[in-house]
C-alpha cells in the first residue's frame, strides 16, 4: 500500500510541475518525429500491443496485452487495456493439492488514463494509470483439453482448482519516441496493486509487483 501511495503521489506531483513548465514554454507547432513531421490534430486515436516482464513472489512472468482509445488535444488519452499471462505453462506448482500439479492462468484489464508531456517532441514521457479488474486461477496442468471435431470447437478439460476475481490499480511512467507521425515506441515501469487476493495457499500480495514493459502504438497523435 505504501508503494502504491508513493507512485500515485509522484504521478500527481510530476503532472503538476511539468504541466506548468510546458505551458510556459512554447511547444512545437507540428508533431516532430524521427522521420518527418505530423499534422495538427485536436482529437486523435491510438491502438497497439504491449509486452512486459514482472514477477509473482519471485516467479518470472511475461504479460502480453493490447490497448486502444482516443487522444484529446495531444496530451490526454482515454481508452481500454487488456493484459494476460503469456507464459502460464512455466508458472507451475507441483503437488499443489495432494498429488495435483497446477499452473497459474489469468489476466486483467480496464480503463486506461494517460497524460503525455511534450507529445510533439521526438522524445517525451507519459504517466499512465490502469484501473480495472480481472481473474486469476489455478488449473490442473495435466489436463490440457482437445479439439472436438464433431462440435468444431476446443473442448477444455481443464479442472479449475481455485479462482478469484480481482480489482487492479496500476500507475506508472513511460518514455516514448515518435518514430513516425503514426507510430510511437515506448518503454516504462508500472506498479500493479491488487488488494485482497483470495487464492488458496497464496499470499494476498502475490500479484503486487513492479512491471517493466514496452509498447508499440499506432494512431493519430
């Protein structure tokens, strides 16, 4: 909780300080990029994939996601983000219940709010905050499912050992580069806070962790 409070406080202080500086200094008239300049726009949009590395109580986890939404006056982005575990097969726990081996599955998503400082500069930074929910579960790793030819669909044989719906708040900071007028690349760090996780044999703070990730965003900035 202290880490989350620090991150949110830092975000608000940084927003207030740099927003004042940006107002005082004259901003470029056009969007500057590594390869040319973009045109003026008041309302834009964005969409793109993301990949990140994090840890759950020391266990290495890879997250993959996608995000999209609208951009107001170059600075404020409002959209949705969906993130899921990409390496569930490696997050396994032997003899979790009696002789049953399980693996961790799950993901989360929700409202994405982001403020970008100096968006028309080639290199700039932003402060994103994700607020939403999701679900994580332990499933029997030996039951992998199969394709049902008659039904024409995947018939899952997974046996869920335990699952829990979660609430998520994930603030962070990201540095970005305007590669082209329609493409940005960013790297950043966030802190994921999920209070009151309720999974058997699992600490409530199991999912609380820093995450380092990269994004590739396309749109009208």
